[in-house]
C-alpha cells in the first residue's frame, strides 16, 4: 500500500475509552488481535454501512424509534469516516483500529443471545375481499408515543404509548380490543392480508413487502405501536409444552398457529403489543426495509439493539453459530464472525447482550432468521476518547 492509499491517522492518538459497567453487564477491554475472525471479515463492506449511518447521524436524520443520543467521540468518528475513502478491506480495517477500541460485553446473567429477523413477502389487497380479510392498520391520530424513558403508569405494567383524550393520556387499546373493533370506522386499513397469523408475523418483524392483487408491490414500514409490553408467544408455547425449545423456530411457530386455529387467536392475544404501519413509497426494490435508525437495513450487516442502552451507529463484532441453508431447527450450522452496525431496535430486544440480526427479504431469509436462536460472544467497538459507552 502506498502512503497515498493509507487512511490518514489522527494527529494524536485519542485515549482509550474508560471501562465501566453498563446496566446488566460489564465491559472487558481487549485488543483487536483477540477478536475471533477479525482479520478475515470484509471490513470494507462493513465500513460502507457504517459510513452511511455516520452521515445520517451527523445530519440528525429522522429516526423511526429514537435511541440514546450519540456521544461526542462517536460523532467525531463519524466525521472521520466521511473524510476517508478506503479502497480495500485492509484500509477499512486500519480505520476501525485507529478510531475504535473493542470491549467484550459480559452480561451478568447469561451469554449474549442472538436471534434473527427479516422482511416478509405477503400477498394482499387494497380492498377487503374473500381471501383477504385481516387488515394492516395505519397509525391512529390519537396515538401518542411517550419520550424514551417515560412510561404511562398502569396497573398491568408500564406503557410506552398512550391515547390522547382531550387533555388526558390513557392506556391504548391492546391487541384483543383492536382486533375486536376498538379502532373501527377510522379508515386505518392500509392493506388486507389473508389471516391474522400473517399480520402477527409482519408485526413481529416490523416490515413487509406486499404483492397486491392489481400487480403492484407496496412496502410497509413501522409507524408506531400501542405501547403495551411485548410478550413472546414462542416462549409461551415452549412453557406450555406445545413446541420444544430445540424445535422452536419461526417456521414451527407459524405452523402451530395455522394448525391450531381454535387456539391461535387466544395465544396471539397474549402478546398485547400491536404494531401500526405506513406505506413507504420512497424505497427502491433493491433497498432493505427502514430500521429504527431511519435507514434501509443491510442484510448481514445491520442489527437491532436495546435502544435504551446503545446508540444507533455503533459497530459491534459478533462471534456465534449461524444457520446455513437447508434443514430444520437442527440443520447445518456455520459461524458468523463479523462486524455489524446498530441500525434498528425492537420491543423484544431488551438488555445489553440481546441482539437481533437482519437476514434480508423473502422466504429464504425468513427460514434462516427463524432458526437463528444461539448464544455467542458480543463485542462493542467504543470510539477512542469515550469517557463512557454511548
């Protein structure tokens, strides 16, 4: 590499971040040379995703689900990313090593846990008709999302959204009430799908592509939720003995719901959280769905984090088993050792070691995402100069 090709190093090496405990975990500083697989990753691809997010952070671009504000060292690193143009993975690696210091995230209870998610493909209709009788709803006008960290006290648990009635904020109707017609007559129906199971899965994933009966395809993006806590019905079915933990996957869950129509509605209603959507006409066919940070997601590079702990835009290195194409829940496994960028969040993603990995769009991505349920190792790349982790 010629001198002209090398990224310009900082004039003075910024200090290493000070190690500190974070809620529910501690951070163990270490060197890049100890990251398993660091030298084999395509860091140029990771840099491009990081750089796109850096521009969005510096422009203060709109977020679908606001996270903690980035600290000054992260913003400085974002500016450095926009000022450099690595042309190889070696140059990208030099950038990350010059501007970040890794630390392993060690949760106090269990190893970091990784799941996967994807953008489903569905068939639908703009108008209700036989075969398409389950609606995707738009965000209601009276739904108020409370500022991050605020909750609406309620006897059944803290609520993160509310219903504005005159000058009062009241609990919003839950899934059962909405399905029974609590929001009927407002014209909120965006598209109609074949059943409530499909609506439920799309709500859990947070996005979808819907092929309409008139030949068009529309993209659904997250627009808000009713604020009730998320309940994993997969965990409920495991606890009930309906599906074993080893057999649980999105495919197994969906099959059970469809095979048990008499019980499915009651089970789905145990998750009182309800998600609303908008039709996104700006996304190109090649773009990923919009994540919580307000940017299109990149398969294999974007991930969802707990937005109450981490900032969007932070790089994380992962080391874990991943499902390979073919087979069921116990199918072939490979290994993921790569750099990911925090660009999304989710109601089920709670805790410093809880991560959701974006697999892409369509059935093949869904099969893999649904089988991703593995513990592994998780490392945060802290911007040099940080006094604390953003």
